[in-house]
C-alpha cells in the first residue's frame, strides 16, 4: 500500500509498504481522508524523537474511513461502517486512564506519533483502541473530510470545556488558522455573547467574517478594536496561535474575573513568556492550558458532527491525493 513516512528532519517520502494484517482482536480501516495538523508540520520541520531512516514513521493522526476487515473477537464494529478514530491510546491502568483521561497517560500511544498513522491507504486498529472506545461511528451523509476533522474539533472542545465558558460571555479569539473558526463554532455552542476575532492576516479575518457574519473583526491593535466597539475587555480570551507576544498581551484585554486559554503551543525558543502578574492578581484572572482530548470528548464531538450541530464543511480548504502530499504540506 501507499503511505507517507517521516524519516527524519525535513525528510518525508511516499513509499510502498505492506498492507497491515490484523489478528482476531483487531480491525482494518481503509483510509478515505486524513488532515494535516500543525503537529505533523512541526514533526517534519524539526524531526521527531526516535524517527530516522532506519526507523521511519507513517504520519497522520486525524483520519477517517471505512471498516473493511474485522477480527472474529471484535464486538461493535462491522465491515462497511464509516468511522473516525481518536488517535490517543492510554495504558488503561494508570491514574489518568482510570479517570478517563487516557490522553494524559505517560505511556500513551498515538496513531501517527509513535505508531503507524493515517497517511496511508490502510490503518490497523489495535485491540486496545477498540476496547477503549476510540472508534466513533458516523452517519453516511457526513463526509470523510468532516470526519477527519473530528480530532482537532475535540481538542478545541476540550480546551473550552476546561476554561469554563458561560452563556453571554464576550469572547476574543486570537489566531484564525484552521482551529480559529472551530473555536468560533464551539464558543457559539457554549452560548457566547459577542465573539471578537483577531489575526495578523487581514485575509483570515475577512474569511472569518464571511463564514460567520455575526463575529466582530479586529484588524491590528486589539485595544483600539475594543474602543471601536465600545467595550473595555472580554470575559474569555482564546489564543489559538503559537504566538508568545499574543499570550503576553492577552492579559491586558480581560474583564474582571476573566479567563484565558493558551491553546497554541510555542516553539522551545519562545516558551518563556513575560506576563504582568499584577493583572492576574488584581483582576482575578485565570490562565489555563490544554492538550489533546479524551475519548469521551472525541465521541461527543463526533456526535455533534453527526447531528450537524458543528458545520465542519465550512472550513475544509482543499483536497489532495496522497501523491500530492508534499504540495499539501507546503500549503
């Protein structure tokens, strides 16, 4: 089968490898769509631990497809099912796993991270993933492209759930790459009041306004934007970009008792961020981080997509064949 392998820093190839063979406790997925994540790009640009020419890795942790083979001991899956697959598999017995937070397991395995991923024609779904509930069954009228985006959507949902949005909150979303619009959708789901959006790219701001006419665009300086709209600050600020300066400045944008979600991870060279701790103290601010998603969050987001509560089709930009992966990576 065809697959995309990472062989080291900026070394990625389309290769032919053996089609996976399943045992009685496993299932085989024919991949129909897989989306490129910022993590994939970083792994390509920076390399990844233990990955080399001698130990290549099939990338891809956001994928969906059809079940084409099922082991005789597998329950709940049948050939022909359209599914999306949560990528993270916990050990099942540590404290985090037994609390349902398998994505925080120290011994976590993940498709496309430390086991073969979805940038391939087929993916073997191991017993542990099936038992843990990583496979989410989808309606036939949900596109494979939407299904592949359940993974980043569930990361967005996890972050907002942690930070605790409240109905009527005024929200500022900084960063309008692929995940910014998802944050808009989820903020609406939680009952946000006014949603303000900001990005270094005016083109992205205009695109967000086109997709969501009721958002309030802020081009350039955020404080000047607030003055334009007649507000002093927001209740919730989400930094949906790997931007240290935005994280540092965001404390200035908050109302009393405001909450900040640092959603985008930073490069090692920029991970130490200066902040005005007096603002945290005197405004009673709360700063929260987040990572990945639980299987429960993934399954919930799959249901929201199934129920057409989250229109992921709005943010699908372009499709590529596996032969054009390098072109997709650069775009």
